[in-house]
C-alpha cells in the first residue's frame, strides 16, 4: 500500500526525534545487517538507517533495502534514510487517512 502525502508528512514528523538504529558502512549490506533492519522494522515500523558511502552507493543500498524488506522510504537526508513498513500483527503507528 503506497503512502499518500498526508501519511508521508505525518511519518516525516515522527522521524525527527529518531536516531539511526542501523548503520551500514564499509562491509556493506551483509545478511546480518539486512536481518537487523528486518527486525527493527518489525518491532518499530518506522526506522532510520545511516548509510556511510558515496551518493551512488547509498542509492543502491536503499534500493536493496526496499526490495528485501518491502518497506517504503519516508525520506532521505544526506546519509540517513527513513523507512516505514506497517506490522500487520502488532501495529505501532496509526496513520491518518
């Protein structure tokens, strides 16, 4: 389910107080890093991930995270990307319509 503009604005506002829960650096997107992102999304629904690389590599990593997790990008600023994926079993964040 794609997010509408109102939902994106709501989620962007919630990301301001968050700290990155996962940092992707020199070793890249390993299976352990992807598993940690998956776990964080399942528990928190809305997370920040710090991608420490050049712009092109950050874009590739963000696409890999999207493809592997089924999450959506809320926004991206510099090296930090915010992802959202609703947990159907235990909803943490109630989105506006």
